[in-house]
C-alpha cells in the first residue's frame, strides 16, 4: 500500500475524467435503458406513494447499455424516510425466481424511492452501495414522487469506481403498417397543401 504523503501528481489531470470522444474512447459512455413497460411500472410506483419502497431489476448488457427488461418487488419495510429489504425473506425470493427460470445473476439493479423527499444518493444510500452488494458491479437507482430519477453504476472489481448513468426509455419501433395507417389518416384530414 502506498502512503498518501508519498504520492505526487505527475500529469496535468488531477481527477479522473470519463473519455467520451469517439476517436479516443474504446466505447461510448454507458447508459441505463428502461424497456417501456419497466418505465411505466416504475412511474406508477413512484407517483403512487409518498412512502419509500424497494424494487429490484434484471439487467442485461447490450452495446454499452445496461438494459432493464423486468422488475421484481422484494418483501421490504417502508416509511416516510426509510426502506429496507427483508433479509430473512430474501433467500426465499431468490429461490422462487430461480424456480421460475429467472437468471438471478442478472439481478443487478436496486431501485428505491425517497417518497416526497428530494431524490439523491444519501450518505446512507452510499454506505449501502459500499457494503451490501455481493457482486463485482451493481446499478443503483433513486427517485421520488415527482419522478426525479438518478442512476449510478458502481464497479467493485478490480478497483472501486462509481459513474453516474443517464436514463433512457426504449420505445417500440413503429411498424410500416402503423406508419402507413397514420399517414393516411393525417392526409385524409388535411387540405391540399399537405406534402
């Protein structure tokens, strides 16, 4: 271990910076992508209660994105300013998920609300991130009733690293038939000056 008083900055960059330039980066910066039904479900949960709650998500990686396609609600305690997963019931939940054919190795998203309070990663949240995850990486997500949402990726191996993640929604593609139907409707209701 190197003692802090023996470290000397030798480059011009004091703080680590995410390299995002296409010509310099090995890949674009990571992002969190919510499938539409996951987004709608989360929006419902966040808007519907002033209590804090816990939800877990199954995450797949694709093209430098973390994609969430499914959620599970674990048994948990909640109140106006706290929430905690029931650790006694958690092993049974994992067994139930495995029996249902779910890959619990993909359970890499921990979501919790701050109810009506501001959405941010509190010192208690950060302590949970540092001590409670038994894996090499995890995504944490916090939000509030106003649907002010934040996500972060925490990597634990080979060295600890935390990165804020932008949140995107994956919208379904429009089929050619839908597009044609919509354009026919639009054209039929517009005057001669259309297109």
